[in-house]
């Protein structure tokens, strides 16, 4: 059994800050934990817009605090996000994620993240193999 607290993770290598300063991701479960998915709490900072395209991953996101919106780049649809909203990117949908208030999101990734992932200029996370090869 694995038990971890936010306090234990904060400030370790499981506490990943985006290079562009838009978000911080506390990565409770990673590929090396062997669960078949990774599990994170992400805060998206107020006033930011992040381009995301998880072409190598599926992601489910559940908002537990704050407010923002997602703009689908494939359809133009705008989806409001607040406490209690879940979205799942089951079609690798490219999108912009905007926070009007700091947004707290619980996120699950399949395949599991290795732990060092940050978005490239297209909003993509590398595959686990590519990311591991970088280290
Ligand atoms: C919702 C989303 O994808 N935010 C970017 C960070 C990501 N959730 C992560 O790496 O934890």
C-alpha cells in the first residue's frame, strides 16, 4: 500500500513547476509506483492560459476548487470549469486551459507520467520512453 501526503511531496522531485510558471503539479503516483496510471494535484494559476495537447496520453481532470475554462481548439467549444466539474480527454483533444481564479485540479494520466514531464511548445508531454531517455 502507498500512502503519501501533500506535505511530504511538496519541495521534492514529485513537485513539478511548469517552466512557463502557469501551474504546479504534485505528482502523488508516477510510473515507478506501478499503478498503471499517474495521479496528481495540479494548481493552475489565476490569469494564465496554457496550450495543451496530450497526443501521447489520456487525461481525466476533476476540479475541486477555483474557476476557469477550457477552449477546444478542434471545435471552438468553451467549457466552464469550477468545483465539481470533470472532463476526460478521451480523444486527445487540443485545448487552451484558462484560470480566472487559482484552479485546483485532480488529474489522472494513462500511460503514467515518469515525473519530469512539462509541456513542449505544442502542449505535448513526451512518451514515457522519450521522457526516460532524456534523463
Ligand atoms: C489539467 C492539466 O493538464 N494541467 C497541466 C498539468 C498536468 N495536469 C500535470 O502534469 O499534472
